[in-house]
């Protein structure tokens, strides 16, 4: 957000005006699915979903795998600490 405001104010940062900083839709869907049904999505599912995301989006191989795996592990740890859906 700050970069976008600076981009409007200063022409040196003009390439950041139209830059969007959104998370991948697949990560959002898997996070919501994990929160809705905690036991159905195993932790290893981050590997194939991240691999598909890397191949589809053109990102460096391993970035989506790391993102999906870390979010699933973090959600699992939060679920163990705060069991709100059990």
C-alpha cells in the first residue's frame, strides 16, 4: 500500500502503481478448506498443490511448494493449540 502511494507521488516508482499484491487463489482455497474440514487435507498435500501452482503460475520451482506446506503446517499447529472446530 505504501509503495502504491509513493508510486503515485513519485514518477520513479510509477511501475508499482498497477502492481497488485495478492496471495495465490489456490493458497486461499486450501486455507479455507483446512479451516472448514481440518482432518480431510493431510499435511503432505501441500507438496502436490504447490508443485501444480509453481508449474501453472511460472514461479520458480519450490516457491509454491514452500508456501503451501508452511501454511498447512501453521494451520495444523494453530488447530492443535486452539481446537475451535472440534
